[in-house]
């Protein structure tokens, strides 16, 4: 399940990054770290 969530988060991050925002990139890193702990 964690892998699936990561994929969804990555997609969302890419979409947000497309808009030209830097915050989503940092958000993805934080979420990735959280997902790792969850596993």
C-alpha cells in the first residue's frame, strides 16, 4: 500500500511542479520520508 501511495503522491507532485511551484518538491520529500517510516 505504501508503494501505491508513493506513486499517487509522485503524480500529484509532478502535476504541481508543472505549474512551476517549488513547495510541492519539498512536500514530496517529506511525504516520502513519512511513507518510509510507515513501512
